[in-house]
């Protein structure tokens, strides 16, 4: 028997106690619905976390009970981020943008015992409360919004509960690092949302990755603004990472307008900001109006980052976007698109192309690509495509209640991400499609996304979505669903002629349908499911090519 | 039952495969005894690691057998760093500076089956080989030194073995993250050296800490020069950290002269260098003669970093030393002395004082100070002293074969470091003594180090060591052992008079002994053990003060 290292669990109490011990003087700044900001220190926040821990006991939340949150990005939400898992309970961040039926489904599926709701969000939440089967208390955080608070025995008031509670004494202890700390449901473009359950270990390790110099590299001197919602997959690890590093934090609350965000960035000298492409798209025209000289990293993820957006930031403020890739099931950060020394000799435009890729796996994560049908691993040659599969200590092994087994996970335990990519010899992932959107024509894969990009390159096309239609000879063929720019005229022949120089002949759409708009999901992505339903029994009007 | 994250172990094969997959083109540069450099790529190095894995099988090394290394910092040593633990064996780095009896003791105590020795070191190693009870093979790496290789059946040739071996195919797998990966013996100023056994988990987590932006922050663009020997506690995590990050690496081999190191730094545009104070002390007068403009971090540890040394670097090249603190038992990095925003308003001199402290605990490590006798935890007030105790996933829980239990570890499992410190309110540790060197006079602690510093402030004192002598009334009192500057005269009364203004009256030495030199240990530290033996039954010549 050899000697041993200490068996210290990787659990979130370490994050809390580190912040409390070292960074009590650092600031937490939250924008309110009224347009003002509330500033608190980590020391005061930590006392509130300790009080909240006692409140959870007093509310009778089970030892591993789920506590739902229906909140913006606020310092109070961050109190829940720590108090819930540090007392052994499980934080269930409810997505504010879920359709009502999905909201009810996930709260019931997770068996939430308590839901904490910000007053400004009661209008979205309260109408569905009678369908929530396990929720005993709805704790309202009064964020100053004028929303009426229902007179109902289930309603409890966050500040009253905290004021009446003694702070938890001594250190928090969670011994089992594999215990659940938090959960988050996938947005689910097909079927019901599925629950991903993060362990203390996965969450802490994922948070450490926010500290890596080749990456976001959070440090004590940073001022971090997560625009990415805290109800999305751990807000990309920034809340816990920020506490470990001792960074200051600015939380935007409900204010998502470009000016609201830009004002916060300028006024509080934000150094690191993180959000989805749509947010940065909105800010792009206004960047020059604000002093963003403190900014050093703008993290962008959630969907592929358009090259033009990243380049727009680079032109305006000298700072391209840093692309991160992942999903709820990957905690979410799996890869980051930082340039490396091998890219130093590329032209500016080529470097922008590299930044538009999803980048190489971060440390502790393994990625591979495999044929979606045979499962055979594909080479990293920049040409071969395959489904991205992921393994690592912060990648899901299954969904809550064992759902998704056998379909979304391989026999050797890797996550099937559903994303299709090529990987170059330096390990840079470039997404080309979703597996379910690929078109298999005559045994060869056609990327619907690549074909859409070529169609959208036509100046008269506003947007386009490509789906597979059944074909007797080739099994599947592409159907182009095209929205024409207002006031323009376009024919199928004209479009096919345009494409003939740009794609292989067998990639040319079998048919073109002109539509008024591409249907979208609740989070704004193309809903190809709706298109498939609409064009289910599509009959090609022309003979085989 | 909640859903789960993947049970992916934190083991060193991840480090190897990450480097092989992503960083095959990066360089490993080793200085040879002949004064030339050998350059290899990670891709070529990785093939050699795979061959070495097969060699270990062919040599019949047990499944968890110990493989000793008696090597400089070289690319071949780095091959052993990976091949040994990635095949489940345990790397035992033998300290080149051990006295022969200690070398024999540790190799036997660890039950080394094979020792890999560089040819230039055979002269130090081979004379003791017949006393090694478990070693079956001595594998010689021919580094071009002219040392004669004995004609002995135990001798095997590293390059011949590699050339004849097939590379290990497929991925390395170590399933148990708590399995031993490496071991290192303490230098042991008292009693026999004790073995610290690092697990895969502890080693990988400790290596991640080298990537943190607030710290060394290794990145792909770095060129890392570990002057700290690879036989010292994981070379401070740099070899594995460098492979995770993809940094280039420069290895100094046996060349430890200031010019040899400075030439490597200048020629290879080193960005991060790491070594003990003695090394940097030697470089200080020569810094201006070399182009060190690529350098961004000079890490210094192993013993307290003198303020004057760090300030010397700052004056010469604009870069103070970054102090790290730890010991073999802490893997070793436990704290890092980076300045934080709270120090921004301090004067340059005050900032230098902060840098001369050992700094706050790094993420995942917990430190506390406690009374060495009662064990009572002491406040972080910058005044209260206590023994530093450490907890964390890369801190030892016991020594090899269970030695040290009950003495070096607290009841709640923290390591007693033997270092005495004060901690300020920001968590910055400042070492003031070793517990065994403290003097307890009338129930109050006297710091021997503080007292030594005051004595050495006298212009006629070359060096001084203070030890405790028995005292009937006060239990212990300080005895000053003083070396006078050559050609100077100093009396006890003159020294006591000098001290009277500088320390509390009860700190004044009970007696002063003038000696020719302070005895040193094998690593150059004051050997107070020798002084205590010499002055064991010391009788104070003067009546009680």
C-alpha cells in the first residue's frame, strides 16, 4: 500500500469559502428593473448565503430536494447558486423562455419543492402555478417591479425569510463530490426537454476551466459581465469561476437592451463579457458610442458565431469575439476558438475563418468525430465529417431519470452531441450541421447548413432552410425553402443556376419552395421540424436529374 | 436517482493524449553536457513515450512497480514522466543531491525495480548500486558524457531498448484516479527521508493550477524553462502543465551556470522560468548582458524569496520574482504571492514587502494557522502566529508505508507543514519560522528567524543562527550562534546593545556564541540540528536576566 493524498472532495463549499475568506471586499453590481444598480460586497453577500441556507432548512426542503429558480442574472440569484448546493440541495434553474407547457413539465419532472421567482417575472410564472405538482412554496424576490404579488398561502417573501433566519454557522460540508449540485433542462427541439444533472465535481472542474490563461482566464483584476442567462447551463461557469478568482461581477438583471448592456460595460469597466451572438449583434452598431477600453475578452456561444459579427467587433474595438462551443449536456464549455501560434502566419481573413470555427477541446475534455450511422471514428483531416462525440468529467453520462440512454450516448459512454463537424489536424472543430438535418443522398452526406449558406449568398435571398425529402432512387434529396428579400423576384431556375458554380452537382436542391418566413423555435433557431411536417409527403414536380 | 455526469477519471493519460493530439509540432529543447542542444518535437517524443511503455513491460516491471530516475531536466526524463504512470507504474524521482546513504535508503524503501540513470550521473550513482536491494536493471541514458559505463549484467541501454520496442498501440488507460503516479522523498532535515506518493488525481489537478491566469498561467504561446529539478516534487507541476497547455519547453540538462541558463533564456525566447532563489541569485549580476525581453514570469520557490533578490530582478528587467510556497508534501504549489488590487495603492517598497510574503492559497487548497501545541486555530490578523496547516486534493494525507501519522497530520486530516506564519486579512501567508526552531520562553513564542534577521542586520555579522537552549526558569531561551565578517571584531555585549533597540527585551539572546560558520544541510539550509547537538547541554555563564 502506497501513501496517499488527502481525500478532499471537489465540492462547491470550497468555492463559497474561498470567496468569503479572500474576496469579501469585492463587488457585486446588479442592474434593477427600475434602471438603477444595487451594489453589494462579497462579504455581505456571503452572510446572506448563510442566512439562505438556514431558510432552506426552515422551509423543509428535503436533503437533496430541488429548488427551482425563475430569475434574471442578479446577485440574489447568485445567493441561490451557492446556498442550494452547499446545503446538499439541487439548484434547478428554470429557463424564462420556456413555453408554459414546458415550464410545467420540467418543474414537475424535476420535482421542484420550492421555486424562487423574481417579482418582475411573476406574470410569466404565476398563471401556471396550479399545475405544479410538487411545489410547496413560491418565494418572491422583490426586485422593485410593479407586478402585483398574489395573496396566496404558497407565497413567501425572500427578504422576510432571510431577515428572520440566523446565518448558517461554520463551514458548509458536502462530502460526496458526485452528489448532484444543479440541474438544467435542454431546450428540446424534439420531444420533451431532458434534465441534465451537474454534480459538485463536474461543476467545480468546469469552473476551474474559466481560470485557464488560454481561455477566459478569469483573474482577481477582472470585472465580469455574464449576459448569458444564469438559467443557461451554469452561465458558462462564470458565476463559480468568478468567485474562485475573486473577480468583480456585474449582473444585468432584466435589462437586455444594447444601451443597457453597453452602459454597464462602460461604467463599470467590464473586462470580460459573455453572451449569445444575438446579444452581440445588437450591440455591434453602438460599440463606438461607449468607452469599452477595459474590455479584454468577449465570449460568444450558444450558436455558431458568424465571421462577420466577430470581424465587426474586431473592426470596431480591436477585439474579435472568442467563440465557445458546447451545450447543456457539456456543462457547457467543451471547446474554445482561441488562435494558436500555428495561425500567426495566416492572413487577417484566414484568421477570421479560424475564429469562426468552434476551436479545440479545452483541457479535460475529449472530442472525436464519428460516422452518425456506423459509429466509425473519422480522421482529423479537415475534410471528413462526423458527429461530434464528447467525453470528460463535466459531460453528461445520461439524463435525469435515465432518459436518452442508448440513443444520445455511445456504448463506450461518450455523449453524442448531434452536431456534425469536420476537425482539422490541429484539432479545431468546425460545425457543419446537425445530424438530424444532414441529407443522405445516394449514400453521401450533404450538409444542409453548407447548402443554406450558399443559397443565402444569393443577393435576392433573405433566408433559407434546407431539409431532406424522400426520394425513390437516392433515398433523400435536398429541398430548399427560400424566403426572398422584400420587393425582389427570384425563380427556382435562377437560384439553381447561381448554385451550379458553387456546389457539387449532386448537392443542387431537388426542388425549391418559396415561403414567407422560416419558422423559428422558442430560442430563435430555425425549426426544421416544422418545415419537415409541412413538406412531409413532398412530391418532386420534375423528373429525376 | 438523479442523472449523472460521466465518470471520467482524472488520470495522466489525458495529459499525454492531449499533447499528442494537439501539440505534436511543438518543440522540446534539451541542453546536453557537451554544451549543445537537442531539439525534438512532441510528436517524436510521443512515439518514444509509447516505445518506452513497451520497454517497461519487457523489463518485467510490476503492474504498480516503482521506476527510479536519476536524471537532469531533459526530454528523456519527460518521457519517463509520462510512460511510467501512463502504464500504471510509479515514477520515483531520485534526488541527485542526496547523500549516498539517503539515496540507498530511499531506493530500497520505495522498492525501485529499475533505475534510469543519465550517463553523466553514473559516477554519483554506480558506487552504491550493490546496496540497492530491489533494483534489477540500471538503464543508462547516454547523454554524451565521457563517463565510463560499467560492464555489468544489470546495465541496460536506454536507446537500444527503445529502438527494439514497438510503440504502445492505442490509448493509455488508468481507471483509478487515486492510483499512485509518482513519488518523491522529503529531503529530511531530521530522521530518514519520508516518501510522498502522488496520485494521478492529485498530479493532474495540481498541473491544472499551472494554467490559472492568476498564477503562472501557462499557455500555448509560452516557452517554459524549468530550472527547478524534475527530481523535486513534480518540478512544480510545469512538465505536465506544459503538456496540457501546449507550451514549448526548454530543459537545461546539467548546465546550471548562470551563463548557461541565461543563454538558453535569451536564445529560445523563454517566457516562463522557474527555480530556487540560489539560481536567480546567481543570474542577478548578469541579467543586463542578455536579451530577456520575452520573459513574462520568473517563478521562485523552495525557500523564502529575499525581497532584495526580487527587487533586483525588478530593477534589472522590470520583472519581480513570483514567489511560490509549498513543499514535497503539497505537490508542491500551495500558495502564490501575486499582488492583487488591494495592493495597487501601496508604495513600491510596500509592494515589494507583499511579494516577499508567501501569498494566498491557490484555488483548491485550504490553509490555516494553528497554535503548534494546543492546535487552536489563529486569526488572520497579520499578528497572530501559528503553524501553517494545509488541506486539499494535492496535499499528502500520510507518508509512504504510513509513516508520520499522528505527528505530521492533524486529527481532522490536515498536513502540519512545520512552517510558522502570520496571515493577513487578505489571506497572505508570511512565514516567520519552522515550528521546531521556535523558542518558547516563559510561555511565549520567539521566532528564531526574526531574531536571526535582526542579528544579521548588524554590519559586522556575516551570518547567524538562533536555537533554543534549556532554561530552568523560562523553560527555553535563545542562544545566538554568530559568524563575524572576516577581519571584524564583535563582542556579545556590543551585539546585545545593538539588539536592545530592535527587539522586545525578553527576545534578547540569553547568550552569544561566536562560531566559524553555520553548518548547512545537503540542500544548503542552516542545519540547526547540528547546532543543537553541539550546544546540547549549554550552560549559561551569566546569571538570569
